[in-house]
C-alpha cells in the first residue's frame, strides 16, 4: 500500500541513554573533538559545564559512558557549534538560531579599522565596579561569556592558563558574563575556577547589542587607544588563542615604541 505524502514519519528509536547521560556524553565527546582528551572527564568540571549533579555523574556506569562517547564520536559528521546563544546551548537548535550563529561565525577573525569599543561600567564578581575606560592606554582582551555555556568555561580556563605562561606586557584580560544572573550568582560558581583576571557581570543582554554579538564566547581584541582590532567568535584552541593574544601584545609594543621614537611618551 502506498504511503500518503502527508503520512506522519515513523517515530525514531528512543535513546538508550538518559537525559543526564546524554549531556555528559556530549560534553566529553566535545572535549575530545576539541583536542582536550579524556582528561576532561572530572565529575566536578563536567557538573559545572552541564548542570548534572556530580553524584549523578559518578553513578553513570563507566561502560555505558564509554559506549556513548564512542558512538557519539563515530556518528556522521554534522555542524558542531563552537559556541552558545545568549539564551542557551545550540545543540539541537532550530534553523533560525543556527542561522544567527552562522552569521556570527562569519565574523570570526574579522579585523576592524576605526571602531572605538563602547565603554561600560559593570559590577565585578569580587566586588566594586569596573569601566572599560579604567584600562585606558592598555590593550584589552575582552571576553564575553555566559554561565550556561561550556564553551565559555573552556575559553576562560585557556586564557587564564595562557596568561600565566605568556609575557603579555601590560595587556588586560577581562571576562564579562552576559545574561547569567546577578554578580552574586556568577561569583557563587566562578570562585572555584581559579580565574586570575576580573570577571564582570552584565545581567541583561543590552551590552551584546552595543557590541553586536549573539554568540558566546566572543572575544574582542582592543588596542591601547580603545580601538577594536579583531574579533574571535566561539571556543578556540590553545594555539589559536595564544597567537591572537601575542598579536595584540606585539601590536601594543610596536605602538609604544613608535610613540617613544617621536617623543610622545610621558
């Protein structure tokens, strides 16, 4: 018997894994694909990235977990977002959200000629406030992130590790949590991350409108005259981040040298 063109599609087979198991499997597989290896499988780290309780993660049968990760890695290749929307994960997102993501990714590594970074004053998780203009004269790597996004967590950790191991001169690194709750909320989970640079909090997405992004993480590389030089969109590996930070630091050094050569230093 012929099937009608309007006949409903047959139901797909149910997943053999629970929702929590799928979150953990996706996280571990994603880290392996990003070159982080299975060392990313620490229950507390996974819990912060996925929202699954550490005890629930420890209760997952290792054999099931291994099977799920292997199946995930062997699955047919498809578009894997390297970032999140301001509202949540893009895993399984509809076409409208993916179109917005692709438009943001098309700006990855975009270079700017004469755009002054919008100033702002935002609360800092450790207390007080900070303005971008407080950093006048210094190059700034400004990383916009969100608490619901595992890619944001990874980018902050990589930047922090690079900052420890690289000579970045006077460069300031600033993280800004967007649409992630209050400063107290953000401090509650970031205080354990050992991030050694300021973390600011923008409770609403208004700052995203001013900077023109919809995807986190988005990193704006800003020179000492507050001109935006380039933009990185999505999670980046260590080498790519190191090259971007070194490039901004080197540009700042050359600018300082030029000012000194023509007698413009203080």
